[in-house]
């Protein structure tokens, strides 16, 4: 009877020791939850970021393809830990601050305000700028020497404009351009769906159209993206935004993602977008090939 009691005491002591040792053992860090918006470019960027973190020995959980309207809320409500964002989006859509067109000033502003309001850190921004632009056919560019929006305004009477309707009314569309460049007296202006604009240009039904500066089709030499030479539009430089608590726990995240972002300029991300949207490759395969080429 006494032997049984002694054995019971020993087992209890051993169990207590094991529990104590278990509580003292270092706990593995939780996976970093990477989000993305629900369009090609952001999916590619998020996957490149995920590969870079995994290469740095950080466990990653992918939570991609979130609606653009909810991804910031997901970050600040601790549903994801980081995602690729755009400086202009942070300034205008999230913070709702006045327009700034200098890239460094926009970055400095969003970096300071995100830290203060959301406890979120903007890492280094890439040279890649996914902003508003206007594209013309090379044929019309060569015919009238149009390389900038100033050139376009001066020659508007020769240009058939493929509008998207809202672009004629948005503050960052024609009204904003005319405040700086003067009136655009088009030869004609017809509303088309944004999805059809390159078909319309290719069919020679129009000469110019609104565009975003990293659209994959812009790799085609048949098109010329015009320079916003009077800086009407804000920059939309790409950068990772990260919850500070996660960055404090895993500071190597900053080095890994800053190294990647330093390799991404506008022609590069345009080419990657084209591989998915035009060549119909999977975004994860495109991201992997790109990451392997730069690491």
C-alpha cells in the first residue's frame, strides 16, 4: 500500500516537472498572415513577398484575393499581418488627405499617419508606380509627336478619345487634367467599357484612352503611355504595409521585403502582369520565376 502511494507521489512530481518544462520551452512564432487585393498585380506581389519571407525562415500563411475595399480593415483588425499597398491609395482612399504629387512626400505622409493612427509600418516603397495615365497608339504618337499629356492637349483636335464615362467627370480625370493642362477639345469622345479599350484602339476606332501605368498590354510597342509632365496625378508606388506588433516580433521581415521591393520598377511589374493577363500563366508561377531571378 505504501509502495503504491510512493509511486503515485513520484508520478505527480514527474508530471509537474514536465508541465513546468513545457511552459518554459520557447514557443514557435505564429505564421505571418499575408493578404492581397483581388487583382493580378497585387496577387503577384503578395506571392513574391511570401516567397521572400519563407526564404528568410519565416512561416507564412497566405490569405490572398481579398476585396480592395476590405483589405485595409483586415489589416487593422488583426485578420492579416501585411499586404502590398499603394502610396496614393493610402493617402487618398484610406487617410482621405489632400492630393500630393511628389512621391517622397506622399510616402512620408502615409508612413507617419499609418504609424500614428493604425500602428502600421510602411516599409520601403518600390519605384514601380501603378497610377493613372493616358495611352495613345504609336501611330498617332508618331504622327503628331505626342509623348506627354502636354503634347496630347495641344493636338486634342486630331484625337478620337475612348472615354470610360466616369473619367470625364472624376476629379482625377478630365476635370483635373484641364485645370493644369487646359481644355481638351477632342475630335470626338465616345464612351467604351474599360475592358474593351485596347480592342478599340487596335481596331483604329479611337486614338487615346485612360489607362493604368502597369497594365500588361502596355508591353505592346503598338501603344505609348504618355508622361504626366505637369504632375497632375498622385504616385501609386508599391510598398508592404505591416502591423508593428508583427514587425517587432520578426524584424527580419523588413530586410527581406525591402530587398525585394528594390528590384520592382514599373516596366518589371508591367511585364509580370502581362505574363498572367496576356500569356495566361498562373500568378504563383510568375511570382516564383521572378523571385528566383532576383534572390
